[in-house]
């Protein structure tokens, strides 16, 4: 798969975005093709004319370039990713303005697949799940140390490329709604939900303040999905999904995939604890428990089974008719 979905939603590639194809931006970047298109920006494949290096260029759409909030969000995306400086965060190398006043930034061109595609290809083996998750911990841990919370972590924003002998080298994308620094450094718009509902933490769903532990929850959801092939909470509408995040316990992963290691299940459920204080308190703690899963030495999640206890109590409290209906 090419970088068709990097930093953009899939869309019609025939349109105003084609006007840049064949042109050279700022005398340096020769635009070769449209990779993807979304509501806020278009992504092009380009080549540095001196270095002959393939790059991706994200350009803010001209019809929204007058929206100061969107411009701020777009610049923040570039600044946030650049400030982190971690090998698992997509590298952004340049930033500028086109003659029509559209803003653009230049990032590394990735060849591989997003995690969504990997999951759609089949449930991932536990060894692969842990390998991917450890890299995500490193990427997000570096972001958190820089005072940046991603807030929209999901499989679409995780890319798997080949780096050396590793075919599952992780790159994290799209810091467009990242929360930077204190609570005053966030972008808001009345009536708008920031985040993707299936991966939003309970505190995001309720509109409460969020910190780095909201990314821990999202990573727990992604771990669940990698191991089972399905997200833990789904519904026909936005409010239904948000309500489940707030009030329902997930079906335990081993109930769906019995061969899943118990230690890995415990890690997933601890990361997904409803109360932020009961989750891993940082990515370092989660990384250490993933190492314990690899080594088979027993996890802290098994020793302190917070969310697992809640799930067992939830199951026991359900009326028999509900239990039988849910488990069929």
C-alpha cells in the first residue's frame, strides 16, 4: 500500500488538488501525484529535486485556509510532531506557504500499511501485537515527555513500515488535535467532539479534562482490537458508543480468543480501566508490563487486577437471560 491514507482521509483524487501535480514548490519539491484527500488537507507524493528523495507534502485546502482555527490546528500538527523527535513519530522537515496562501508541510514518505489494514488482514499474533505496542509506548511516551497528548490515537494513525529487518516498524501520524502543554493550550469548537469515538477515553466522552492517560486508554482499545479483530464498544450512533465507554465493561478478550495469553489480556484490561487512576499511569509502566508478557514472568496487571475484577463482577451481576443473550 502507498501512503494513500497518511494524514488524510480517502477521497476523490480528481479535483482541485491536481493543480499542484507537475509543479515545484518553493523551488525544492517536485509534486508527482495526489496520495490522499480529506476535509482539511491534501497529501501529495513529491521528490526533493536536489536530493532525489521521496517525500509527502500535506497542503491545507484553499477553501478552508481562511479559518484561523484550522490554520492553528494545522500548524500545531507540524509543530507537535517535530517537537517530539522520536524515531516512531513521523518526521516533518519543512513548513511554508504557497502563492495562493495555502499552508503546507513536508514529511517523510512512508511505504507500508496502516494498522487498520493489518487488522483487517486477520487477528494479529500475540508476539506481533506486543512488538507493535512496545513501539507505540515509546512514541507516545516521548510525546508525553514533551508535554503533548495525542488524543486521537487509532489504527488509521499508525503506520507499519519496513526498517532494516523489521517489517513492523511503527510510525505514529496525525497530531492535528493534540493537546499541548496545559489545559489552556487546546483547540475547541462548540458542539464538536475531538477524537474518534471508538477510541475515546471515558473522560473524553464526558467532556472532562484529559491528560496523557487518555492515550493509555486508546492504546488499550487498539491492543484489544489487534488481539480480537473488533473494537470493544460499538453502537449505531455516536451517543451509543460514548455511553458504552462510560458505563459498560468490555467482553474479556479471552472470551473471544481463548488462546490469547492471560497476561496479555490483563495488560489490555488494565490499560482500558474506566478510571484513569486505575490504568497504567504512564507509557513506561505499560511498556514494562509488555516486556513481562514477552518474558513470561507475570505482569503487574495480573498482580493488581483492577479492571478484570470489575468485568467479573459485571458478568456475575447480569441476569441469566442477559448473560445467555450476550454470550450467544
